[in-house]
């Protein structure tokens, strides 16, 4: 090991290989069978359970937990997959602390919810490890649907369409299918190539073709897809990244957090990844947290998250904030970057405190400098490359009901579409529901 | 998914899970909810004869005991048979059966022990289109004081007599529901068979006092400071029910008599155990009353997965364990096992040690580092350590192979079975000619 956390600049191998390995293991270890039984025993099997209501995909959580408790995790997995075919990934990445587990009545009773996320993972892992795909494709309908984007929305849509017997072709611009599951999730939340394994497992339904390296608007056009297929589903995600609008944004060492996360996820050797000594992450969402934590785990000496509003307004949950803090990430709230300092390469960030003035935020005039050799921007993604002819609302493809766009025969879901939170689980629900609507429309 | 469709006495239902005659089956509203949730059939809550409706207490009618985490283990009740007018029940039964023709509809009956009373009600029930009747000879509280329920079920001659009346006066299959409040369940079962009953169902509830209010010195549930014995049910009674089902299934006099298994069925596994011991289907009440009708979904998926795993049909499961229920004297005394503690699974709580050292055979050693190991030369394989261990499969019973020496007895373990009937210590084993 030639470098350490104290080495200036952006360099690889600040930590030795074994420590890197250790840093990037599963955030939550899988439950073993004993732990799963103990955890499952805590579920009260509530009527019209609040956890189900809180789940964007409406998984019958009490039922699947009871199935675990009675020794049939495979049946539990089926219950989960009935509603959410990406239940394996959602078990890993869902912010359960703000969804099902927040709603759990034992959270109200004891401040300790049933560990729904981990139980879901136990069930789905059990079935997937057996190589079982619990659904069968209906007889072919002769209909062919194009799905653009192999992320959670597109995959969920494609699977449900295939189940109903439609032929599906998925197009994705990236070299691998999976979307944010493959490129956008923190490494320690989906270890051991889980995203790719899940896609392979999902495709066992049959009837789905995946074409990667195909970009909408460049290699294929919506009009052509529309003409050549019976329906089109757009699950494009948000490919664009917001600009910082701070002076010096072009300096070397300033990069997008999503790119950093993607590179990290695709790295075969974590020791080859370069990371700054002093890293500043700008933003307050999950991308900011994932980037900050991983920067720290790669061996950055200091990692600071700058968020322009107060802690309460931060989109990342308190649980995620605490996770980051426990790894040594520092948070500075109510502060915004005004200048990226340096001469060619970044040397620091000039930060100004903010205050609310009416509905907008303004600088207080008080500034301070933070040393930085790397700045990661995580201030939100934007819809990029949406085809023309579709109504856009609030920067997203306008949809009504189950993902219907303003163009007949074209549906959209996931982050690129209006409505719902930008979560994997929400994307799955939207993809699934659009598929049901497409199915009814095609056979109606 | 295995086919769970069930045929009990020619009564078809999509699965072998019926709701027992009890509060959940007292009204069309509940029964329709149950059918919507997926239950295969119901036994409608017991109807009495026409006339002024039954009166129930107006204070609490249920009491419970709980395990850890307040999990309900046992429930008792002092509720009587339906307190709704006979004609209302009959009208609803008819309507529900018409709306749900694929589900089993059995009507539970309890009228005075006079032939005329039975003759009067049977045609009324027949007219509803119900699939069968169940004779409630079981309720241990209230009605038994009036010469019905368990008061009938405790007298085999009465059972036979009433069963015969019913068989003579209706085309419907007759199921006799048995009370467990009797010393030997085989006698009432034989009586039911002799009377011509098509099946027995068991167990009804067990006479019980669920608890005592130590401030008011009143039994629970307390009605103005007093309590009465009630019928006990729920997971806690399952072992009693399993034994009684098995006794009837293997009794030469009643072998082959269809049995509807009742008593603490809470999960698919409980149901499978009843079926394996010879029940043709199961009836459920407490689990539904505790968790709602939706639990049937877990029963369906679980039983189905189990049958698939064993590549077995439902009918192949029924009675599959019955031949393995035997008398103690036929148990293989050459089956020698020793407890084994999986050190990786052990969490070092020491409960096995306390149990063995204080109350059994001093066969577990405890090191200063809290490592617990079995002393094979002391272990009699009693299984208590397995039973008290909080970690499933941490302690297991391992069989000693034939030819090895049991360090406790110093004897070579035989691979030939041998039981008490031939044991030298058994006076009856000596041959007369010796």
C-alpha cells in the first residue's frame, strides 16, 4: 500500500485490500434461519396492516412473515413476488424506516418495528438460491411491447407483460441491464452482483429480449418503436444531472456523485478506485449519502456533506444520516457552496450559510472555506433525452392513472414519470401497474 | 401447487380447512367473509330448537392465557349456542349455500335428547340445502346443565341413540362432535359408529377455568365477581386433540370411521399433523378468532408446498402416520440416542444444563468458559435439553449405530429391534413352559 488517508489529491488504494473488502460487505447481514424465526415471531398479523398500506407495491407483509414463521419461506417469497418482482432488491434498498417499518405497530408500541426488510430478504434469498422462478408465462398473445429502460420500472413492467403472454423487448442505453439497481445503489447494499443475478432470475419468465447499448433518440426513435410494437413503456430514469451554479464548477476534481457511484459499483477491484483526501459532497438525498459513505469507506480522510437546508428537510432519512455519521461523515446543514476554490484542480469549497426568506433560501453573507480535493455533486437528476411529442410536467413525463402518457399507446413509469417518490419500490409499482393497463388495453 | 380439494363423506370443498361451529360461523356476514378469504367450508354455529332464543351472559364470555410476547395460547369461553332465532339462521344458511355452492356447509345441532325434537329440526335443516349436520355433544358449559352438549357426549348410549335418530330421519351425512371431557375417547366414538354416524369430529372444548382474578378472587372471565367453567381451546389443546384423533383412527372398532380433526389448528403444520394422524379434514376456530380469516391463506400455501415437497396427494397424507401410533410396549428399546449440542449454534444460555443437572440425569457438563457438552455416559436421551433449548436444531438426538457400545450402560447397541413384550424384566414375557 503506497497511499494512506493522508495522501494529498485523488488517489487509489488509500486503504489496504482487506480493509476495503471489509468496508464494503453487506450493510445488513442476511438473517440466518434462527434469526428469521425470532424476527418473524414478533409480527402481530395485523388486520388491514399499516405496513401493507405503507408499501408502494402493497406487499402482503403479515402473510409473508407468517409464512416464514411457519417454515415456508418459499411461499413467503411467492407472496412478495406476486406484488413486487424485484422484492429481493427492494429488501436491500428500500428506506424501510420511512415505509413499512415506520408504519409497523411495534414501532408505535416499542420503538422497535418488526424487521420487515430483512425478513423480506430472507424469504426472497431463500427462493432465489434454489433457482426457482415461481411464475409461468401465459400462452403467447401475439402482442409485442417495447420497454425502454432496463431499470426497476422497465423490468417490473416487462415481467408482468411477459407473465400475461406478451412478447417484450427491453432497450437500455447502458451495457448492462438493471438501471439504478446495477449502477446507482451503494455497493454495500447490493453485494455479490445481486442486481445482475436478479435480472437473470427475472428473465426466467421467458418472452423478454434485452438489448443493451441502445439509446433512445440516438439508436432508436420513439416513433419507430411506436409503429413497430403494440405498446411502448418508457422507464428512462433520470439521466441528466443538475448543475451546481457555483463559480469554479469546471475545476478538476468536481464530478457527479451518480457517476462516482456507478464507477464504484462496476469496479472489479476497489483498490483501483481513486478518491480524494478531503471530499465534499453537495446535496441531501440518498445519492449524497451513498456517495459520502462510500468515499469514507474508500479511505478519504475527511468527508463532508453540505446541505443547503436544515436536517429536518433533508430527503435522506435520519437512519441514513446516522449511518453516514457512524462511518465518520460530517454534515453541515444550512450551507451552500458559492465558489469551488483552486487553480486547475480543486483545493477547497467556499461555503455560505443560508437562511429561509419567505419560500426561498438566501445566503446570510457569512462564508467559510473547507479544504477539498474532490467535490461530488448530488443535487438531483433531471430527465434527459425524453422523446418529443410527450407532455412534460415538473420536469417529468406527464402521466395519468397507471402510467398513461399524453400519447396513445405510450406508457411511462419510474423516476422519469410524474408522480410518486423516486424510489426503486415506487418504480416497480408503476411498471407493474402500467403493464396491467397495457395488458387490458391490448386485449380489451 | 398441490391440489387441496377435499372430499369428506362425499362433501366437496376446495380445501380441507373448515371453520368449526363457533362464534365465527354464527351469521351469514361472518361466513361470507370466511368464504371470501378462502375457507373451504364451515360448520354453522349450533342451532337449537325453535322457540325463545338462547340467552347469553352480558359480561365477558372469553378468557385467555398467553405465552411470551402475549401470544395467545389458549382461550376459553362461556358462550352458549346461537342466540339468534332459528328461522333467521336457517334462512341465512340457505342463502349462503346457494351463493357458495362449492363450499361445504355443515349445520351444527343441539336439541333436547328426545326423538321428537330431532325429528322436528332435521327437515328444516335439510331444506336449506346444507351438505350435512354435526351433532353438538360436546359443549361443556351451560347447555350441559340442561341435559344437552357434553351431558349427552359423556354417555355413549345417548350418543348412539341420537345418532340413530338422526340417521333415520335425514338423508344428510351425520357427523358426531365428541367431547374430550371423558376418560376414554374411544367409547363415544364407537357409540357414534354403532348409531350409524358417518363421521366423528373432535375435540370440542375442554372444561376449564382459565384464570383467577387475584384482587376480586373471581374465576375469569368474571361475571359480577363470579365465574363458571368454560370450554378451553386454542394451540394449547392441540396435543390432547391429536391423541384423541389417533386413538380413534387406530382403534380396531372405529378404524376407517372418517374423522374431522379439531383442536388448536393454527398453521398449515398443525393441520398436516391432524391429517397425518387420520383426520380427513380439519376444523379451525381459535386461530381465526385470534388472527382473522386471512390465516387460511398461509394454511393453503403451506400445506400445498408441503405436499409438493413430498410429492404426495392430500389423500396420501391422510392417515399416513396412523400406523406409527402404537402402545408403549411396542417401542423399540434398542433405539439408543444421545443428545448432541451444536457448539456453533449454541448461545450459551445454560438452560439445558439447569434442566439436566437439576431435574434429570446430570448428563451435561459446563466448563468455566460456558461450553456445554453432553456426557454420553450419563445421557439417557430424555430430550428435555432439546425441549428447553431456545435455538431450534441446536441440540439434536443422535442415534448410536448398531455394534457401538453405549457408554452409559456398557452394553453393545443391537441393530435388531426389541421391545418390552420380550424384555427379560417383563414378567409377562416369560413363556409358560419355562
